[in-house]
C-alpha cells in the first residue's frame, strides 16, 4: 500500500465513508495560523508487494487491486491536503503531464521535458488512490478506485477544480473518453458507460458486466476494448450506449491489464505473458498474430510510431519494435523504475509511472538506448517525522531521503527541499534544532 502524508483538520461532524478503519495512526498538532494534524500512514511493508502485485495468472486479480486508505472509516477528521504516495498512472494533455500521487491529481508542465515544472495539484476528497487519468479538452477524467469517476476542470492547470463525480459500483481502475461518454473499467463491475455532456452531473446510461476483472479500457469507433484480467480481451459494441453488447473476446493466457489499438491490431499488456498482438479486424473471430514474452509482468503500454513502450513492473521500461506485428522484438530498455505501472509518450520522451512514488522522464530519441533525463520523487515509505513551525520533516525509507514539506497552507502542502540520507532504518526519529535536522535510525545511525 502507498505510504502517505495527509494534512487534516478536525471536524466535529462524522462523515459517511465506504470502508472500515484499517489501522491506527499517530497525530502531530502543528501550531500556527491553522491547527494541522499530520497523520503518518505506516501501512504494508514493501516486500509484501509480491502478495499484492505477484506474478502469474492465478494471482492476477491481486496484482492491481486498489489500495484502501488508512483514513477510511475515521470520523471527526476531514482531510484538507496531501503529499506523497504511490504513482500508478501518467497521462498526457497538451504540454502537460498528469499523474496520480496517492489520492492527489498532480499536473506538470513538460514543455521542457528535461525539467518538468509543477503546475498545480488537487487532493480529491475521497480515500482512494488515483488509478487512471484521461484528459480531453480542459477536463481530466480520473478513475479513482472505490470512489468512482472524478471530473476535474484543468483549464487553469495551476488551479484545478473538481466539478463533478459519479460513484461507480465497483473499483474504477481505467477510464477513456469518446464524444459524450466516459467508459470506465470498473473492476468486478465490468464496463460502465457514463454520459458526461454535463460534467457537473455525469450520469450512468449503460453497463456491461464482463466476466473478469476490468483493469484497462480504450475505444475505437463504436467498439470499446476492455482489458479484463484473467478473462482477457473483451470487445463491446457501444453504438447504442444504453445497451452495450459484447461481440468478441480473446483469452490472453496472462492477465490483461491494458490495451491499445492501432489499425486492425490490439496490443495487450498481458502480465506474465508479456505483449500479445491480436488481429481485431473481425471482432467475432479474433486471432493472435504475434507475442513477446519477458521475465517481467507487463502492466502498461503506449504506442508511438513503430514501437510499443511497455511498463514492465520491476523490469522498468521495455521498447518493442512492432513494425512487423507478427515478429515483435525487444530493442531497448531502461530499468530504473522499481515497479513501472504505466507509460505515456510526448515527442522524444517517455514518462513512466513508478509505483514507488516516482515519475521517470526517459529520452527515447534512440529507442534502442533509452536514457534518463529527469525524475520526480514523491514522498514514499515515510518512517520518521517531526514538525517545526510550518514545516514537516520526514524520512523516506525506500528512496533514502529526508523530505521537507511546507504546510503553511494545509490544503496545498508543498515540497520545498530534500536531502539524500546515507543510512536508513525501518523506524527512527528526526530532531530539528535551528538550521539542522538530525535523523537517527533504529540501528543507531545518525545522518
């Protein structure tokens, strides 16, 4: 589960939530213009990740299950701000990149890809991680796990505003938009079709309950292609969105996570069975024409020219030549990401979402030799924390870093500094004295 820092304010009224309280938390009260309670979410240990994101078809439904927040079920608290957490997805909109940082939508200007600039962010008032984003015109459509579809106006990227939402019955894990409709991969509730003509009041008009666990979705013409977990690829005719009808399916052996369509071919990220390429020219007679299997789970895919860029979990970014769909061939890779989950392309750069709280910017001018140009690190795996005036100091176990966050404005906590730690520990303490911060690990190491 993602390790997050939340800024909360006390609220005397209990609020309705979906999930039970999962664990206890530790609170620190910050004195200043506003009373702020910083809640450290120490949740699952990272080497339990294989149990959640394990390889193999039998475990596929656990590989991309959403992460339930520790805040769920708490009463008397209203979250006001957030920073840090897992990065599950990355999406393109013009010269901007959109990522989900835990439950927060974060926007970067990548006009200069080697130096992305933070534009704005919005903490979505829910208890779920952002799992997918689709940007159309000046709206970002967010698949927000158990909290359904969220619609955010990003016309002013420095001040994004949520304008509407639709609470789907399942786990919103994927979203795409075409015309007046948003198509949502809703986990165990299949494909949901939502009318978004009025973004402030989205309305579900139809659904198709797929046999598997819907993880990814894309649309081409009147057909919606659903990556349906162990049930493989499903093709649904949505010419009549009120009455969608499945017209074709293909079992991908490995669990289908994501799908992209170009021409007559579907390119499927199929977990431990790698990349599968299926001829979809005859939806009622689907035929696999090519495949590429690697020793890593593939969970995300983006196509650019004659290449498929795969987010291959602990295998990082893999580049596959698909100029001949019958003979896909790996030509390059970048293995910096600890758990690559999604990938998006702008020009000569690939942007890779790393579950471990990192966004990688990879130069792909030469696809055979991808090179890191930049990376953004969100706070992740917080093991120690303290506060001093309007700042929070915390150590990130997994990326060995001391992060400094300005919480003068609790609704928009902002990273203002960071320093590498020479040593790490599962827990410890931080002491701030004047101009110095001292980090002491459980092993007695001092940084």
